[in-house]
């Protein structure tokens, strides 16, 4: 039956993901092995030593953020839903980025006219917002603006995250949600962020729309059906 099939598909997907993760962690480990071998050979020449150490640092960072992401991903399934204040969740995630926002000269605005509490998993929403906002911040090395908008329209929760950052190259558009797809340098990106966003949104029966222009900015629109109670009120 359909349920069984979904379960099987999920197991295949998890297996592929595990294989991908093993592969992705092996890469930085390989770099560490090579560089420490070079360190051993090299007769204390400061410049090459520092270069090797830089490679080792960024590889360790990459491996450890892949592992962090795997851990958060493994916690994703079966998040329990509560009545939550979406605006507060968004504000909290923005605050987590306050230091970098100040440092990089980024302006952030939030518009949210939702008064009622929504039946949602806090953890899922945090994963989604954290990844969208940190991508927006990382896309704006020379400052810019992030606009976040959250509303309920026609029974859907609609969250828009728009930035004036570097934009996404047309040729990468089909890949951005794939696990491990990243355009960021070694140690900076894991390519798991949007995959996690996609998995979370899909789990809630929602949709993601992206529009982007290279050099101008990117806009992610997430639409999630709001849950209703017996009197057909949105809850
Ligand atoms: P990571 O951030 O680790 O690279 P993600 O899955 O979060 O991985 O994003 C995948 C890729 O999508 C990024 O490497 C980047 O090329 C592109 N991307 C995502 N969000 C944005 C954005 N707001 N602006 C520009 N590019 C983006
Ligand atoms: Mg990311």
C-alpha cells in the first residue's frame, strides 16, 4: 500500500543520504591526512606549515559542521506540534544572527501580522528560518537588506525571506535543494541547509518557491497549510 511505499522510499532516501554523508566527511579527512603527511616531511618552513595548518583547520570545520547537520537532521522526524507564536520564533532566530548582522552592515526587517498562535513544530520552524536567514546573511558580504514577512492568507502560512545579496546563478537553481550542493568555499558550506529546509517544508505538506537574480538578490517563499480546528478556524 501507499504507506508502505512511502516508508520504503524514505529508507532508500536515508540510505543515499548516509552514503553521501560518509563520502562528504571522507573528503576533509583526506585533506587532513595529506596535509599532516606534508607537515611531517617539511623541515619547519613556516609558510608551508601555516598553509597546511589552514587546510587542516578548514577541513576540521567542514567535517564537524557536516556532523552537526547530520545530528540536527536525525532529530527532524516526528517533531511535535504546539501552539506557537511564529513572530517570536522568527525574532529569536534573527537575534541569533545579531553579531554578524551588525558587523556586515546588514539591515533586517520583519513584518508579521499574525495574532493567533499557530499549530506548528517550533523545532521545524527554527530549522527553516535558521537556514534561510543564515544563507541570506552569507549572501551579503558587502551589506544589504533582509526582509522577512510572515502572514496567514487563505488558510496558508506564508513566510517570505528576501535578500539583496549575490543571487543564485541560473545554472545552479536545479541543485540548491540537493544535499551537499554548495558554492561556498571549503569549511564554510555543507550544502545541507536548503535540503533541511526542503525536508521540513515537505513534511508539513508545504511548498517552496525561489526567485533570484544574479547580483541583485534572492527571494524564498514558503507556503504551509495552516491546521484548522473543528469550527474551521485556523489554529
Ligand atoms: P550552504 O549554505 O552550506 O552552501 P545550503 O543548502 O544552505 O548550503 O545552500 C546551497 C547553495 O544555495 C549555497 O551554497 C548558495 O550557492 C545557494 N544559496 C542559498 N541561499 C542563497 C541566498 N539567499 N543567496 C544566494 N545564494 C544562495
Ligand atoms: Mg546554508
